[in-house]
C-alpha cells in the first residue's frame, strides 16, 4: 500500500494560511456593522460590483470542485472495498488528493469574498446578517466540521485502511443507529415531523442527501476500512449542508420570504431559509458540482495520460479519464431538467424576472448557455466514441455513430434557435414588419426545445449502451440467472411506475382552476395523464418480456415508446398546450422528464443482467486512446467552467437593480444590467484565472501522488477491464 503522508507539512501551512485569512477578514469586517445606511465603498477605485463578481465566481469554481469530487470518490472507494480491488482504492485516493490544494484555495477566496462584501456593501451584509445570523453561525460550524472531515478522510487513508473486523458490539450499535436514521428519514419524507410548511422538494432533498447516506454508511460498518468510508460520507453530508445554506441565502436575494414589504422579518427564520428558490438552486448546483468535479478530475487524468511514459500509466489514466467522464455524463443527463425546474420556479415567483430571463435582457444569454450545454453533450459523446477504439469487437457498432451524431447536431441546431431576432428597422421591414421568422420562430419555443433536449439525452444514453456492449458476443439468458434478476428488474419497473403513475394520477385529478384556467381545459390534463398511464403499461410489458428472455426486444420497445412520447408526441402536443393552456406547459415538461428517467432506469437494469458475465470478444485495451481524445476531456472542462460562470451571471443579473428583489434596492453607481460584452469579459477572466489555478493544483496533486506498482503490462489492463464493467453496470 502506498503512503499518503507526504503532504502533511504542506497541510499545516495551508491551515495556518486559512486561519490567518479568516482572522484578518473578521477584524477588518467588524467595523462594517456600524456603517451608515446605504453606504457603498470602493477599493483602489475599482468597480465594487465587478470585484465581488470575480471573487464570488472564483470561490464557486473551486468550491464546486471541492463539493463535487467527494461525491463520487466515496462511491469509487466503496466499489474497491466491496471487490477488494486496490486499483479502485488508489483511484479514489488520487481524486481526493486534488482536494487538499483546492480546499485551501476555496477557503482563501471565501475569506476574501467575505471581507469584500462586509467592506464594500456594509448595509446589505448587515441586513443579511440580521436575518440569517443563526444560519451563518451554523454555516461557520459546518465549515470547521468539513475541514476536520476532509483532512481526516485524506490523511487517514493509510491509518484506516485495514480489514480488521470491529467489535461485534460496535457493529451492532452502528447498525441500530443506522436503522433509526433511515426510519427518521422516511418519517421526514412523509411529513411525520419537521416544519409543517416544509416543501416536498426540500424534504426529498434532505432525505436523499443527508438521512439516506448516513443510515447506509452506518449499516455497512464492519471493519476499519468501512469507518473510513463513513468519514467520507460525513464529509459529503457536511459539504452538501454548507452548499444548501449558501444557496438558501442566494435564493432569498431573488425570492425573499418571511419578511414584509419593508424587509422586516415577520415570519420565522426557517421561512426565510426555505424560500421558493432555495431547494431548486441546491438541486441544480449539486448536479452541476458533480458534473464539474468529474470533468476537472478528467482533465487531470488527460494531462497525466498525455505525459505518461509507459503503458501501465497510460492504462491507469485512460481508465481514470473514462470514470471521470462517466460520472460527468451521469450528472449531465438530469441537469437540463434541474435547470428547467429552477427556471420554472423563478417564473412562478416573479413573472417580471421570468419574462426578463426568457424574453428580455437575458434571452440571448440563454442561447449562449444552450450552445455550451449542447457542446458538453456533443464532446462527451465524442470521447465515448473514441473510447470504443479500445474495445475489441466494437467495430460492428461504428455504423450507428453517424446517426447518433446527426440526431445530436439537428437537436442542437433547434435548441440554439432563438425565438426573436435582434433586427434593424430595414430588416424588420423586409420580414413584413415582424422580428419573428415566419417558420423558424416555432423552433425557438419551449415545446421544441424540450423535445430536442430529450432526444440529445436519449442519443447519449444509446451511445453508452453501444459502448457497454462493444466486446460482448451475445446476450445471456435472464431466466437462468437465478432469483436476483427476478427481484431487481420488477423492482426497477415498480420504481418507474411509481414515478410516472403518481404524476399521471395527479394530472388526472387536477382542477384547471389551480392554474387559473377555465374548466374546459381539463381535457389537456387528462390527455397527458392517459399518456403516462400508457407508459406505465409499457413498463409492465417490458418487465415481462425481459423475464421471458426477450430482453433486447424489451429494451428497444421501451426506448422507442419513450422516444416517441417525449420527442414527437409531446413535442407537437406542447404547441397545442402552449396555445390553449399555456400554464400547463410546465407540467408537460415534467412528464417528459419522468418518462425519460424511467426509461433510463429500466433499460439500464435490464441491460445489466442481459450482458452479465457474457462471453467477450477480447479484453478492453486500456491506454489505446488517441491524444485528441484527451484534448476533448480538457475542452469539456473549459466548456463547463464557462457555463457555470454564465449561469452565475444570469442568476445574479435577474435581480436587476435590487440587492434583495423587492426589498432592498441597489442605489450604487453599479446598479445596471451588465451587457453581454461585460459578461464575456468577467466570465473569461474568471475562467482564465481558474484554469491557471487548476494547472497549479494538478502540479501539486502530482507531487502528493506516489508511483507504485498496480500490475504490469496486460495484467493491469485486465484488472481495470473487469472492474469497469462493475462500476458501469
């Protein structure tokens, strides 16, 4: 086993720097509490808004990486622990080794941001401190807890890397506690306790991100190594809690709750904390952080792959890059829907912000955002296709790539189509007095965009299926695999039915008056409900077919039904709903998402058993990748970083000339909506500085990583090949 103590001295220096920054920030910021109302300040004559913009963006970039990487590093460690595979353990450590430097940098930018906010915007921060004083105190405590958990997780890797079985009493106590936590989570989910006014999405978020991991982490305790895994789980729980608190305060600035029109707290702190946008922002950022962390880690693997001098290292970093991209794609698939959910809540909270977002100052910003997100999917697919060169026998699937590429390109073109055009008076006259193209304007509407993003996701999923089947000679009988598939496949089908069916029942019983629609619009609700019921029937048919050894037919049938429903039928039907019952369009989008997710869950489950232990053409040849595929990984990091900067600008800019929308107006000289040119300057500067910081982080991470033998030649590749199928499945 390798040593992880080489960075100890550096860690102590980082801690000292962190404490010094925090102390200086506190001392300097304290006088701000006594500042006069509406006072604004400058530093070195700079635009204070741009200073805050830059510091906040840098803090979020590094923070997203610090919060994202542990989410999948712990899962990888669990896979290695369960399979007794040291290669996974090394990979998890290598991911984690990047966090030490990134965490110290995050803390440094966080300290600078706090100092700048209290110094340059004293009135605003004084108000926020008054509303969220309790939350800020807990936030600080969680920050110390995260620091302790991170360093214990990282530097305790060798110390807690033992298979020694724990005392039976300790194991029993952990399992009892784990069961109690899971029971408490279930009770919270169903509303048995917690604030009465707690939103359903908040309950689900807290259960799946806090209670479920904690309970499962305690249940798996049996040896010393499992206690290290538990520390990693605690690290993720604390980090997610910090993110949720920060997001709640950001959401409050856009959708203040618990205060009157004068900004005086007339409700509870919980009402202010759980504002309308708090959980939607948290969900969106969590998925974004996971994708971001995966791609940044993939960049590290790409750099190491390009510089590798022997086959063994190339194989290892090729595998590392694949895992990173796999994690990123897993987060990217639901990310557009999380973004849609956030946008829907923004519009529901404020029609002014919603209209400004989709049809006002930020409409063309969203076109840029669509281009970036589409590029993420396109480049990720390219990397996946490049990876098929390492799979013997995958040549038979090459013919499908051009069709997948065509579907993605056409979908991306539709997604990039604006609804209106910035035209001159002469151009408007040439178009008959309209700024809308007579035909293409329909491609700029949400029904068309919702349809094509679903097609992009289905196409990406199909690419993954081809990759996974590349070296398999044929399928395996599911009925001959014992009771496990007979339990798992119907259970997956039941989950899909519950997701889709419950929403169909809700739509079937929905009163049009809930959306301020006349009673005769009920037909649109029932049509969509019948479609979801049909989807549930398709799930049952496909489960039966799979158990009857018709797995390929079941997969193709369900994918075809889902693709038709979410892209063609609801794509066209969405225009009808938009014209006749526009408020119901958001429900159409939700139904598309639920059908798509159910398809991914059921098809993946069937495919896992369909090719389980199937005869192979040959083993995966890790390291057999072109250098340009590694540049694709680097480009993915650049694109997602640009996208994160852009989305930060949109969320902040939507408030217009308000610090806190509708409560505290920004009366400074900088209270204007920045132009796209200014946005480009600031985001580009932030991305450039982050890329330089990331390069420095990679260098230091390589110093902490020790070279050691993971097997020679083909043996290393064989080991990775086996475990690849396990994690991908």
